C-alpha cells in the first residue's frame, strides 16, 4: 500500500509534504508520492485540506 493522490482534486498546497515523516511526497503543481518511500502512516491523508490523498488497499 501507499498513499495515492487524486491529481484533479489536489491544489498543490504542500501540507501533505510538510507532515510526511518519510519525505515521500514532493509537490510541483500537484503532490506526488514515492511509493518506495511511503510507509502508509496516513499523516498526509489526515492533513490534506481537500481530501485529495487516500491510502491504497
């Protein structure tokens, strides 16, 4: 599993990247998650103000 970003919903605010303890998220226009680094902690899903990130099952 890893976090998945809904690129249509993502505003690129960067809140998710700021709270990611694994530094698995980068933000240009939208957030991108490096699935190799993602630890599935859920911090990004809790922080996203537009609910654009979810954990894949």
